[in-house]
């Protein structure tokens, strides 16, 4: 079954050319592509140029309408621009969007329509996608206030639950949807990753890691996903990203609403890991989650 899932990845659209070039440079040199080099690539690609100029006018970046490409690169760097291109690729192909547009002619967020069947998980596809979208908007807003360098994680966070959509189709095709659903229900939908692994040979977090490796993504991001379940084992340079993935996984479960119990567990974790040199601004997180999910913390 795992081989079927890996073959499914082969049917995904290829990553955009300039992102592939960025990643190739990173593999060869061990550092991000210089701004000047990436700027020339974007200047010579009409699609990427339009995506970048439109995206930076969103509320997330809030650049002026007449901002120049040079100014964008000076402020965001080549890695920031690369992530905008990846985010647009995900929006176009997987219908997740972290960049709602403003009212000056830019694209506005639209209500999502899911054509996929996620019934093996006991989920309504349309509601599931809308919840994912809301979570992505919150996460993007929070981590930009926490540490703008963490924006490199957004593409992977956008796709954190993609495996659920893919797995659902594989389960249905192989007539395993009822057995899978019944076992999930018997466990109150709380042992999701283990049950996925039992039926499919991998869970949807491992599927994401495989996808990131296939796309030859930044090793820093891959390390974060790889150590999501045991972030304390992550190398020091990627430990904060691993904990961020773990926090998102803890709070935003596919079946259960955001709960105060889980949020309090995360706040306790943030306090605890300071001893490991992993520091989150707890007040920023508390303020953001309280405002978005109406919690009294």
C-alpha cells in the first residue's frame, strides 16, 4: 500500500521551475540562492513576476501597490520570494491559500468547494478544507509575529493534512473505507496516525515528508516534519521548526475542535522547552489564539 501512495506523488504537478532552480542551488552550495540571481529568474518569468507582485499586496505582507521587485527582494530575500511562489503553486493545485487579497483589484478569498471524498475519515470534504484554510490563516499570522524567519515553514504547513485527502481515495479504491472508518470511530478518532500506518503503511505526516523530499525541499523544513512526533530529538538548528509542527499537530486535529485543554498543554510545552534553548513568545501566541478562537487564557 505504501508503494501505491508513493506512486500517487508521481502524479502530482511538478514544482515550478524557478523553485526547482532555487532548491538545486541550495543542494549544490549549501546556502540560499543570492537575491540578485533569484531576481533575474523572476524578472524573466512573467507568471512568477505577476504572482509575486500580486501576493505582496495581500494583508499578510501589505506592500504598496507600486512596490518594485528590487524592494521586495531586499525585504523578503530570495527564500521569502521562493516561498511565495510555492504558496501560489499550492493554491493553484491543492486549493489552500494563505494570501487573501485586498480590495484593490487583487484576488479575494473564495469559499472552497471540495470535490474529494473524505468519508473514510468521517469528514465532510468541504468543511474539512474550510477548517484547514482557517488554520493556515491563523498560523501564518501567528508565526509572522513570532519570527518572520519561520515563514519558510508555511508551504509544508499548508500541506500538513494533504495526506488525508490522498489516503481517502486510496482507501476507497481498495474497499477499505468502512473498516478504516470503524476503527477510527472505535478509538474516538484520537489514534489517527497509528491507524493510518496500520492500513496504509505510512501516516499522513510521513507522507508529507516523502512529498517534501520528492520536491527536494529545504532540508531545514524536511527535518522539522521528520521530527514532528519527537521534536526533542531534532538537531538544534531545526528544533524550533520541529516543535512548531508538533504544536500545530497538537492544536489543530482533523476531527476535534480547537480545545482549551490542548492549548494549555501547548503553553506548558512552550515553558518547558525554553530549557532546550527553544523559545516561543508565549504572550504573542496566547493573544493570537485567544482572539481567533475566543478563548479566555
